[in-house]
């Protein structure tokens, strides 16, 4: 005989063999009480996993719809830019130049912010304290 949770439940230990009638009664008890509890536990875990997966799928659908809309907007903007470049070349050139200037300004500003934020706080130098007139 082996020891383990089921062997202990059935009374089958290394020292004694279970009585056949007692073994049948114990198996019936286990079948009626322990197995339904375990099945319930498995079902609950499955429900939680399904619910979690459903939530992730819903979030993925929302993200996909958002990205599809962004792609559509980008294609529309590209088509409009091409049309403007074709019909109004001067306007297109000035718009491209303004965008480049704006981008350079943004890069310069972000570089300044990064440089400014990288400096650490330096407390004022320690002095002996206020001088007293005697």
C-alpha cells in the first residue's frame, strides 16, 4: 500500500489494508461529496478564465476599431495632401516648411526640457548661520 491523500481518505495505509465494505462506503462518500466540490472548483476556475478572456477580447476589439479609424484618417490626410500638392504647389510647400519648422521647434523645446530636468537640485552652500552683532 502507498500513502497519499486518497489512500489516507480510504484508510489504505502501509500498516493496514482497508476493509472491503468500509472501502465501498468510503468510495461512495467520496463520490458524493469530494468529487462535486472539485468539479465546482474546476468550473469556477474555467468561468473566471473565460470571463478574463472575454474582457481581453472586448478590449482588443475596441483597440482594433480605434486603430482602423486612425489608419482611415491617415489615408484620408495623405490623399488630401497629395491633392493640395497637385492643385496648389505653393500652398503645399509653405505648409511642409511650416510643419518642419514646428517640428524643429518642438525638438528644441523637448531638448531644453530634458536638459533642464536632468539637472539635480543643489541646496545652497552651508554657512555658519546668521551673524550677530555684539
